């Protein structure tokens, strides 16, 4: 009896260890034995690379001026959303290769548009808030930015990874601000450690309202550096922000 229980414990421990190395379910649709991402979920992640900033209210200036272009190959919904959350929050590190590949492919496509504008590009990760940063060295956007910089260098750009932005914590950033400014939220929380050496391409995991990207663009502009656009893994579909639930 005791032996049987012991054997069961061993089997359970082995299964847990195997799951750590190679979880059995697809991170997007949870189908079994599909590896980190099944073919269908990979297709959803690797959709057509297009500009998808039009649904981000904060990126479209009220004065009708041009919006910051944001390229992506996926919408932040359904299986793509689940896969990104699994990578960021649930420790599914084996997804990193898939997500790096997606962002590299998007950066290459953005590069074809940006090539006539600048032969040199500084690829700048948009920092996550400091608490989240602690859980993954450099933050998820730094991992993605490295992949984007490599892809651009492979396409003939003078591309450098420039991890130069900082974001202050909420309590510090809000101190000394008026109520209206506090309500306005994240504005002014991004700092620049040193000006990047070339016009910038921002990299982040997900675009929602665009407030974070806009704040990064303004911070860089204050030190005299132009932002050419941004590359993200996925974009919240227009309208999903009001209802707080993305359609599936
Ligand atoms: Zn799947």
C-alpha cells in the first residue's frame, strides 16, 4: 500500500517535471499535446503585418495630426491573448521563441516602410512598471526589442538595441500633481536615461490605449529624438476598451 502511494507520488513528480520542460497544452487554445503553440494559434499570431493604431484612442491626436504608426500581426484577443498572458504572467518561457519570431517578422515589415526615412534605427523597449520588471530581467519588451533589433540588422539597417527608457512607480510619479493630472494617469512617468543614437522604433508586447507609447514618444521628443513608430506583438481591437472585454 505504502509502495503504491510512493509510486503514484513519483509518477506525479515526473509529470510535473515534464510539464516544466515542455507543457503539454497549446498556450493559445489549451489543446493537448500541441507543444507551446499549435498551428492554428501560430497562424493567429502571425497574421498580416499592418498598421493597427487606429483603435488606440490616445495615439490619434485630437487636432487631426498624424498618429504614431504601430505595426503588428495580431489582435489581442482569443488564443493570442491567452498565449501572451501565459508567457508574461504564467511562466510559459518556452513561448518566447514563438513571440520573438512574431515581433522580428513585424519589425522586418516595418523596416521596409522605414528604410527610406532612416538607415539607422534605435530599437527602444517600452519599460514595464518596475514591479513587473522584477519578475523578468529587463522586462518582456526588452526580450522582444532584442529580436526586433536583430531582424532590422539582418535587413541592412544600422540597428542598435537602446534600453534607455525608465518608468517611475505610481506613488512617486503621482506626488506633487494636481488631481486632474492624477486622473490623466500615466502621463509624464517615462524618463530617458540617455538619448538614443538614432531615430527610434519603440517595442512593446501589447497596445491598448496607446497612453504608454505616447508617453514614451513625448519623453524621447523632449531630449530631441524622433520616434518613427512602434512594433507590438498584438493590439487590442477597437471598441474592446470600452466594454472591458475583448471579443473572442
Ligand atoms: Zn492552439
